[in-house]
C-alpha cells in the first residue's frame, strides 16, 4: 500500500499541567462578592494546597494539544473487539446537553421532574422490548456494575428461597469481568471449557451443575463472536437444578431484532448503553449497564424504581425484596438521554438493520482475511471475528507486533490477547458504521502487514513509528509505580 | 439511516464474498426457538427535527436554574461551569476514544488522567488516587471492602451522618458478604459523636464524611486517632469536593483511605449522573486499590510517557481474585474535573470555596435574624440545617409556585428531624435570591 492513512505530521509537545502557568494567573471568572466575607476558624482551614495557576489560554492550549495525541472513532475505524466502537451520533450530544436535562437536580420534587422520569420509564420499556425481558433498572453505572446487579439479584432470589449456594458456572468464552463480579457476591467461579467449535455444550454444563451452584454467567454472543446456540438447553439444565441464568449482553449489538433473550431461557442480563446504544466511551467511561430481568426477578431489582402513581411518575423504594441501591442517585442519566435519542432516531427497523450490518461487516472481514491470518474458529461469526498470530509466529512475529504495526497504517488495533481461549488472539469488531471502503482499506493494511511479517519482520518489531510515542515500558511502570507528579 | 454507510449494491457484493444472498441468512445459526417471532414494538424512527422538538419539550418541562432558585445540594451541587470546560471536554478525541489500552495512540487521555490523579491526590492529602470510580457512594463502598482486605477484619463502623444514599449503597455491597456494619450516632451539635464509638477493637475501619449530610464539619482526627490505636483504618470522604479547597484535607487528618464525589468540579447535576467517584490512599495500600491507575514510564527512545499500570490487581488479569470488578469507570468525568481544576487553579479554588462559605453564612444568619431555629451549631461549609415553623410544608409548596425550592426536607431521612430542612448555597446564588427566601419564609 502506497497511501497509508497513518502518517507523521506536526505533533506538538506539551509539558505537565503544573509545569505551565504562573502563580497569580487565573482561568476562572469569579462571581461578584455581594455578601460580607465570613472566615472559618483557623484550625479548620488548610494552607497546603499545591495547585498551579493557569490562564484560560494556558488551559485551552494544554488540553487541545493533549487531545491531538489520542486516536478516536471520530478520526477513524476503531475495531476493538467486544467494545462496539460504533459512531457516536452528534445529535445525542445535543440532546444530553439541553439545559433542562443537564442542569436538573436529582432531588427535585417529583412534580418538577416529570420529563426526566418519563424519559427513563420509556427507555426501560424500550430496552425490555428490545431484549425480550420483562423489567429493567437503569441504575448500574457500567457493564461490570450491571453484572454485579445481576449477581446480587440471583443472590437475593436464592436467599429469599432460603438457599445459600457457593458456586457459579463461568465458561472460558465469558467476559473478563464476570469472575470478579461473581466473587463480590461470594460465589466461587467454576470454569467450563467451550467445545471444539467455540460453543458451550449442554453436557459440559450438566457435568458441573448441581444444587450448590447458583447458576451460570454466559456471554451471548460470546467473546469468540459466536452465538451460544445451546442456550435454551443449557438454561433448562440450570433451571432443573434450581439455578438461574445470567446473560452478559455486552455483545447485544449483534442480535437486535433477532434474539429474544426471554425465550432463550435467560433470567437476568445486562446491556451496555455505551456499546450497543452508541453512547461515547469517553476514554473509559462513563458507561451505563441497565439490568433486565424476567417477571419472577422483578421484585429484586435495585431501588429506587420509577413508578406511576395517580397519573404521575415518581420514585419508590417500597420494594422489600430489592437488592437495594447501587449508585448515589438513579444511574448515568445523561448517558440514558443519549441512548434514548439513538433508539428513537433508528426506530425498530433501524436497530435491526444495525445488527444486520454489524454482522455483515464482521463476516466480510473474516472471509477476506482468513487466507492471511489463522482463524481460531472457521465458522460464520456474529459481530466480531477472532484471528491469532499462529501463522506469523514462524517469522517470530507476535500479535503485539501486528497490533503496533497497524498504528503505522493509521488504525487503532483490535482487542489483543483476549479471549484467553485463543492464544495470541486478535479480536476484530468493525460495527455497522464502517463502510465497505473503510473496511477494505483496513483489511488491505492487515494483508500488507502479513506480507511484511514474512519479508521484513523488523518493520513490525520496531513498530509503531508514526504515533507520538514508541512502545512504552509497562514493566518499568509496574515495578516502580509513579502515579502522581 | 444516516449512520449506515452501506449502499444496496455494496451489501449484495459483501454478501457474495461471504457466500450468502440475504442479510437474514447471517443469523441462520441462531435456533428459531431463541428468535423473536415478530418485529420489535417500538416507536417508529424520528427525524432529527422531530427528535429536537420532543427533547426540547422534555427539557423545557424540567425545573432548573435560572428559572428556578434551588437551595438544593445533598450530594449534587449547582456550580458555575466555565465555557472553557464545556468546550475542551467536548473535543471528540477525548469523548470518542476507548479505555487507553494502546498507550502509543492514547497519550492525551493518559497524561490528562495522570494529571487528574496528581491534582486530586494533592487536594485530598494522600499519595495515590485512582483514575476514577462511578460516584462518591460506590467509591465509599469500595473503600470499605478495601479496608476488610487490608485488615482481614469484617466489622465496619460508619457515621450515621454519612449521606443516607451512600449508606444504602454500602449496605447493598455488604449484604452478600456477611460483614457487619455498625452506625455511630450523632451528637447535639450536628456531628458524629466519637463517644458513640464504643467497641473499636476488631474494627476494620471507621467511616466519616466531612462536611457531613447535615453540612457540619466533622472532627476527622478524633476518629483517626481512636481507630489507629485499635489497629483499624480511618476512611474519610466528602460529597462536596469544593470544600477541600478551604478545609483541612482528609489525608492530613489521618484518613488512610479517602473517598469523595467530584461532581462539583465542572460536571453538571445531570439528574444525578454521571458523577465522579474519587478514591485514594497511601503508598502502603496502593496495591489494594480497586480500579484503574495511570503511571509514568518511558518509551523505547527514552521519552517520558504514560500507561495504565498495576493491572495485576484488576479483573481481567486476576479474575475472581481481583481487588474489584470495575472496568469502565468515569474517565471522561475525571478529564472534565481535571480541566476545571486547571482553570480554577490553586488561588482560585481557595477564593471560590470562601465565596461559597460566605454566602451560606450570610443566609444562615439572615434566617436566624428572621426568627428561624438553627438546631446545629457546629462549623459548616456551604450547607446547613434550619428548622422552620411547624406546617412549613404548605409554605414550601407555595414557594415552588414562585419558583423557589427551599431546600431538602430531612424528615424522610431522619424521622426525628420534623420541619428540618437542609439548605445549600453555592457561588451561583446571589444576595437578592437569598433575601427573597428569607422574606418569604418569615412572611
């Protein structure tokens, strides 16, 4: 390829923020003082705060320069597997920024915040319809928090039945956060291997499911990008032993309009609004991880819940079996506004189309690349496809080298070394918002890299060369932690 | 749909490469028993025009400043957000990137979060602060679990004057663990009573919030002294980060773990979320911290740069033995707070905090002069409790008609505090509005 997207340009250096500025500068407009100064007792007051003073121009230059060192979805394809880096619509930002939504105090008396409560109630109903579940709480602050909510609900349900169980089944194709979420509820994860086709077999579940096992945490579609087609049978096995089925819905972008999780036997699941429903990741959050349940688990949902009383919306804590409160207020409201705007902008056909095109893009990449990279499971995939570095190892090239070389071509690398079930995994999730042209260029870059691996491996070993930094020493960072300046 | 770039011809060509004819064929592997039997029953797609109209109507229906004068705080605060903060946080290089797993092309986020960690650690008086948590309440719950891991003890004492919602979250997190939670009662001055901390031996930690839910400044050192003698940890925090610009930091008063809510630093109230969970500790307990940390290192050419570090504590490496399950945090809120802190500066935060206190002190003394009862005499920052005459709820409703929200009724939280209201005053409140409130409540 002669025309690489990645190139070196003018990259401005920028010191640490406290190395800028001078004492006495300010970037803040103080309000006029219309009341007398009221001192606090000397012994309560500090005199030791060492923060820099910057002008507004200092602040603008500093953060603008920093921002140019980031790669983002707005700048280009960001095919991180299991992260669903789809385009984040601009209109959603406009809606979330509306003054009545962004400046609303959470403790407003209910008659003064009907609009926000109604929006949340509508979003809950929409998510129930999209998943095929019966009831939703928007409280969980992120995906892992939604997992925790799900585990707490299972724990509370079993406790209500008078049972204490100590284990939970987690397949090797589940998301990485699942074991830690289960451990917070005191459950010991029981690992189960997926079958040779990357799919969990009912027999494998049957072999470990017993009456001391609370249930299963199954990621569906799983982290290999495959639909767990035995989920109904597995659910029956788990239910027969009195357990509950938790589905990690982080990959729901593959199956909107297609799958009904309720019919699949799922009791409780979570969604990631910052994946499937297009809200921006913000460099690592805030996300939102609504928890969705079947009717029989509704009494255990977090409180407060939005209720309709005498024709008006309100918040109620009057659910004695609830797991309790999960965040200070009601969850990440401004993320919900964005997701609501997205669902309304697409409508039911648009959402279903999004999943179709996401799966189309992933399968197209799988097909175009499989002659050049080892495909971990050679079968049709859902929203993502997983390759490995098996073919490139002969040239002493690793997944890390391939990922870093992709940066020189102008792409954010895929997720690497995950899922663990595929050694040297390269997990590619294009999402539906990448065009065929964009994907072709990305695929061509990966093919060119596969050739370089054979002919000029040092190009990969030395990569990346075009970004601001070359490879960073992570061992040094962990051995001698320097976490503040 | 304008977000989908595919033309019908491209779809056909791509299907051909895969060896399929229809988009529906892509889902052939999903058993029909798991499939939806009908189209989703959702509202049909809206144009951007329709969406704008509807969302404008929702927004217009909400009671927000400046149309409303709201003396509300209790965990979310109306502070002025400079335009520079809104503009910079909206740069999509920050907004539309993922967690900085690939440091070479994520240095913007990484340096900004390293600076955030530094500024907040100086603010709260500890060595290390995490890259963020969801909010103050979840940060406090994580702090409690952390104290159990460090001390190997399972009893925790928490002040009864911690934000009631924080205590509820803590109970949710503790429920499946079987760890015991003891509440330390309040005294007549509106503070937590150190004498109420009877059996300290065997405690993992004591948790206090300062300023507390009644707005009063707590004697944090008294609690840290007592618990340190008993071999436990002191956990201290705040719901109003701006107070740290004026008051002694939790770390300087002996707190081993500090939690807090950072919403005051440039984040709008947003009907309660997202906020910004702050969590920090000393170097000694650094490896027990949950959540992400950014650290300094060098690249192959010896240039300084930043990476996510100490990942061996985290869920994707340690699985069920991780210090927490947290993965996505509130990174963009931390970035926003960092921009706000940079704009405010060391001189500015002191001044702004003083203005907040002076304005609150003005309203408090004006209410006293108007004959209202002020039940608690402990020092306060920008929130305080006033006891209005019995039957004030009717006045409260009348004031709402005049677009004044006269604080937060405390009775739902503390049944014994009938007719008690928590009033909050920030720099956004002017003297005229405060005088109007005093006039109305004493009419």
